[in-house]
C-alpha cells in the first residue's frame, strides 16, 4: 500500500526553525551564563540624584572587608527597604561575589574599592560593573583579609593607578573616585583632571559628607557636581555603608 506524502509549507518550517534558534539562545545566555551581559556603564549613567538619595546605593561594605553585615543580612535589608540597585564594594577584595550567591542577584552591580596613592595623595578608587573573575584584576586585590582591613597595610600597599584603571576597564568596568570631597588635596579640580587623563570615568558625588564616620570635609558636594559636569564624568552615589543599610536621604 503506497505511503501518503505530506507537504509542509515553508512558512511552517521557517517558524519551527526560529523557535529552535530562540531556545538555543535562551539556553546559552540564561542557563549557561546566568543572564545576558548588562551595560553597567549606561545603567549607572541613567541613575539620577533622586535614585542615589533613595533607592540606589553603590558603596557598601560587608564582613568580607571591614563591614559588619553578612551578604545575607545585606540582601535582606536591601529588599526590605526597597532598594532597586546596590553594589558591594569591599576594600581590595571581590570575595563577597566569589564565595556567595551575589552574582545571581539581578539588582546587584559588581564592585570593589581600591586603596591608592597617586601624586602624593591617598584616595579610594571604586570599580563598578567588573568581571570579578577577570585575571587582570588579581594583582591589585588583597591576598588575605588583613590586607582589606589594616590601615597601615592598605596605605602602604601602593598600586600603579594608571594600570589599575586600565585593569578595571579591561574587566568591563568603570573607575570612579570615591568620596572625592574627602581627599586631602589643595586643588580638587586639578587632581580630578589628572585622574581623568589616565582614564577616570566618574566621581562619587552623592555621599554623606556631613555625617559619615567623622571624616573631615575639604570640599562640598556642590563643587563635586560642578567638576563632574565640567569634565563629563559619571556621577555616582552611595553611603559607604559598614553597618545598617540606610538611604542617603535619611543620613
């Protein structure tokens, strides 16, 4: 008995092929890599002053450096208080990302805070949106927890800042000068320009300068905003949280 043949329209075959392709892409990007690579630079640029005052905090420390919160405690506080985005920026270490499930949280932007010397000035440099597995960052990271906490170790652990900024960029991130109004320099604008010339991307403008940890304020937030605008730098913000997570507007 002859077998009847079935003619399948080309449009059906094409649609079927598209479905298969979409599923393959989904499996690759979602299952294998967790999620598609986000453009963190554009995301951070999109944040407004109101965001940084209320629901975005890009400067937080945990027990992996000199903070008091565990990652689990931090995430719970962030959710309970309605934060849309946070960044863990421990001193000279990314172990919070390597040893916990932080990378699986879609409201967490990767980060780290480096202790630096440049032109005779001690300062902190934030790296955001970095690939925490990037081999190029390893020479700049602390070898143990003591190097993330002890001031004398951090101050004298001098880094080549130009190479550090390049390493941050190579790891897919942006380099931001932390709490610049606290820097011990005569001309903040000249210092920022010097850093921009070697690749600086932004300034941490929104920060609790008046109340945070008794740090002497040498320059004002208003001046930081003007300098950032003048040199086309990204404006970021955070509370430098070491204890309870609180919106900047409440500090």
